[in-house]
């Protein structure tokens, strides 16, 4: 065997070993990232479940980007303290308070309705955004499950931090805002809270805090 052939064989062997090492390192990295995402999801599931909802990815399923144009024909306003068991929870404690709103939706024609939830100005901005999305979601679920409604006409809007006009400061508010027939449905919000391994498991979700004012109460 001459020197050139020996050198060529060694070069090929070295190149193959290098590729194998790179593949192994990539596999270990992927595995570590997947395990970290799994651990993150496990803890988040417990965190969300203790606050009244199972999966953060579900929060935007029926969300809208904004309130519809125009004035509501009817609205129902609730303090967060009236509906939920804790100021940072989406667990309903007094569901029957929602029945008047549900009965109006079931017995009257309307174009579109939005459950809009807001928090006070204190606390973490991202956490309050998620909390208000969750509160809007669980109120919507209660109305859909207990009243005969076309659920395609019922959206949610988590508004995050907002000036708190409720007497129960720090608890936030929930409104059922009902718009007339012919109201244009606002664009639906794309899901942004699902946790994806290798991309967002360790990155905060960037989502702007809504600044549109809640409509004034109707007489």
C-alpha cells in the first residue's frame, strides 16, 4: 500500500468519524431540548390546571383580535371577584351570575358577541394577558355548555392590563358584549401560546397588551 492510498483511506475514515460525532451531538442536543420542553410543559400543565384551565394552547382557539365595530345592543359586566375564586385564577365560583347573559343570548337575535376580560394595572403584563384570555375562555365554555347558542357567534378577547373601573380593585372585569345582526365578525386571533420544543420552550411569547378601551356601560 503506497503513501497516497494510505493517506486517502485515513482521510475518509477521519471524515466519516467527524460526521458521526456531529450527528451524535445533534441527537443529544435534540434529546435535551425535547426533555426540557417536556419538563416545561409538565410544570405548565400543573400551573394552568390549578388556575382553572388545562392547556395554554387552547386559550386563543376562539379569540378575536379586537372588539367589533359599533355599539353593543346589550352588555353584562362582572367584577372578577364576583365570578372567580382568586384574583389570579380562572376557576369559576359563581357561574349562575352568568345566567342572565346566557339567557339573553339564547332568546334574542344578535350578530356577534364577545366575552372581554381585563385585569388591573398591577402585576406581570404577560401573566395578566394569559389570565384574561383564560377567564374569557372559561366564561365562554360555561355559556356554550348551558345555553343553546351558535358558538360560532361567540368570541373571546383577553385584554390583559387595563384601567380597573371595578370597585374590587385588582380583580379585573369580565364583560359579555352583544352586537346587533349585521355586525362584521372581527378577525380571529392566531394561537400564540402553544409551547413548541426547539423553538419556544425557553423563549417568552411576545404579545402586545391591548389598549382599546372597554365600552362604557349602557343605561
